[in-house]
C-alpha cells in the first residue's frame, strides 16, 4: 500500500515535505523531525508507539508509520504556543 502524493506544508522557518507513504520508523523520524539535534531516538519513538502516543500500522511482524499521522498526533499533544 503506497501513496505517491506529496504534500508541502510551510512553516515560519522552512518548508518541509510530508508524504502519505507508509514508512518504517527509521525513515519516518527524519521527516517528522527534520533537525537531527531535536530528533528522538528510535527507542523513544518505539516507546511512544507502545504508549499509543503515535499511530502505527502492523502488517505481519512489521510496523509502519504515516509521517503525516505521526506529526498530527504529536501536534495534538502540544501545550502552549500557537496551534
């Protein structure tokens, strides 16, 4: 299951591309957290998945993530600032 549509969202600082593709955790992290210094570890990302903070899709023994859904789930937990 693969969607080829790319969506571009602009922020105050820079433009970033979030895809509709289903990706593994290692590929999803750089899209959701473009700055390497601010990126959580794979272990933290997996903890968030287990705690149901971020959504995932399980196919067989593999887990896939939609970068757009992950970013939306994290933004829904935002405290303070502009939403």
